[in-house]
């Protein structure tokens, strides 16, 4: 995940979680990975914050249908 977050140029992606939720990361400033790489803090445009345990991330998806998908 760290490489995806630091990609230049940044490409938006989706984190797919074990509970079937999908979290969009539209900009590198919207996610912060803990120093221990155990969790990621995700921010949204409404001011919301979610902390996700990285062991719950089952895949990262980008491009294709994920490039235009919005909730």
C-alpha cells in the first residue's frame, strides 16, 4: 500500500475491505499510513475520518471501472 500511496504521479485507488466495504482514496493527502504500517487513516471531503486496520484490506484496485466509480 505504501508504494501506491507514494506513486508519482498519484493514481486514485480503492481499498477493498474484508467486510465488503470499498474506500476511495482520491488524493494522496486523503490517507495517512501509521509509522508501524498497521493502520491507515482515511479522510473525506466532509471532514470525516476513518481509521482502518491494514489486516482488513484484502485488495487495492485502480483504473478501469474504479477510475470513474463514485459513491
